[in-house]
């Protein structure tokens, strides 16, 4: 692990300009570390400078600049305390005041992971009160993770296993990118990437490789290499590789409108018996259980309880959504619509009654006519 060479500019730097001495002429102290090729103040814990944490026997060089102002001391004593020090650290070297106005001291301090507090103390002969300056430096290592990613059918970015393969249907639209995440304790800049910004610890950067197109046109083996540079000029080499493969898989539902509990069949193409063991189905956020009668060519399942309305059926393979099929749930057992009034049945009953009445009327009329004819015939025979 590299050791930080933290060197202070000889003039006090505030906003990049030499700091003026205080109006009362008392000394001022500025501690800075060299990050990103320039001095960075150590006096603001919210704007940290960085160092690589090292073993106790390997120390980090830190310098201090003392601006005496109007005072012209005959000598001074400077000490620095770090988190791992057993006592005050004495400077390894100090310059004599130039014209009695400035001095510079070099210290070697131990830096631990995380935020380290430093205390610098200056004692000037004839002064009963020492001058104390607090400072902070953050210890951290350069570390990262990342890889190639593509968009699945659900619009979710999925990682291509490093050096491995991800399979998606050829007609599905996707994009390809790589993502680098800072998992270390220092920020870094990406060289040879898509952006010039810094990636802070815990943050990530995503760089597109290929835009939205069918998988068939993006299927290939991808290799990408970048450099990562931290504030201390340590360089990391990151490389990502993997293969996107287009498959002939396709899916078709037997129906597009379903009711809870209804048995549904999903016809498939390009799915083998080996693939069948890797498939999972989901309606909305509800997982489905395949029927034992399912085959690689036809998946059977029952619709679980979901709210009525528009939703989708997702087909997942090894956790990656390879198909999303629109689906409409028309009703559920808990919220089935009330049955319509049976007007058709009433109409049929009424029609039947009318026909029966007509038949009875015709029968009665026919019987009356027959009785009249018999009376007339009887009368005629009597005459």
C-alpha cells in the first residue's frame, strides 16, 4: 500500500491564495495534504483529505506551515498527536523562521481506516498559552466492484456474470452498459470511461456501451477495461467481460383475460426440458406454481388472487425476466360482480305462459264448436 506524501505549501493556502496573518499578530497554523496533485487543507472534516492506512511501523508524512505574523520568536516548539500515537510526536524536521515570519515542520503520523483526528500544538517562548490547531485526515483504500449489465424484459438491469453468459430472447429489446461501484474508502476518477467526475465511496457510475436494440443485434462477447485513479495517484485496473446470447424462446398465452383460480396454459417455443427447471412465473408481484402437467412446450398454472385490472405475466429464468406478457384480470373470487337479473328466463317463462294460454283458448274454442255442430245435427234428425 502506498504511503501518502502529505506536503504543505510554504505559504498558508486559503482558497488557493496565501493567507494573511491575523490582525492581532498572533501565529496561525495550516495543515495540508497533497491530494489530486495539489495541497488540500486538513482543517475541515467535511472536506476531507485522504491517506492510505498503513501498518503502525509505516507512517505517513504530514507537514505544517506556521505563519508568525508580526511576532518574531527566537524559537518555538511544535508537536503533533495522532490517533495511534503513544504521546506527542516530535517533528522530523523544521525550518528556521525566514525573517522571523514563517516556518515549516514535517511530521510522520499513523493513519487508520476512517476519519483520523490530528492535534497540532505550537509553543512560543514568552507565551504562556500554546496555540492548538485541530486537523483531520481520512484513511481508506482504493477498491471497486462492477461489471457488464443488460436490461431484461421487466426493465431491470441484470448483471452478466464476469466471464460468463446471459441468455435473452432474440426479439426482446435491451441495452448494454458497465457499472463501477466504489467499495473502498477513497474517491476515484475513471479514466477511459464515460465521465470525468469523481466517484465517492459508496457511489457508482454507469457508462452505456450499446443503446436500445433487439437482443439479436446486440448478442456478442463484450470486453471493457478502464483505469481508476485515487487522490494519492494510485492506479487501479478494472476490466469487465461477458457474453450476451440471443435465444429463440417465445411465449404465448391461451387467453388474455382471466379470473382468479382459472387454469391457464402458456405455449412456449425454444424452451428445453433443461430450461424448464430454471423457469419461474409471476403475475404482478405474486409468484405462480407450475402444474405437474407442465411440459417444456406448454406451461400450465392457475391464476392466484390479484386485484382486478391490467397486469402482466412475467417469465423468469434464473431470476432474469425473459418475457413480460400483458394480462387482464376481469374478476376475483372476493370481488366477483353480482349476477345480472335473469331477464331472459323471465321472458321465456312469459312466452311459455302465453303459448299455453293460446293453446288452451284454441282447445276451448274447438270444443265449443264441436258441441254446437252436434246439437244442430241432432235437431235436423228430429225434424
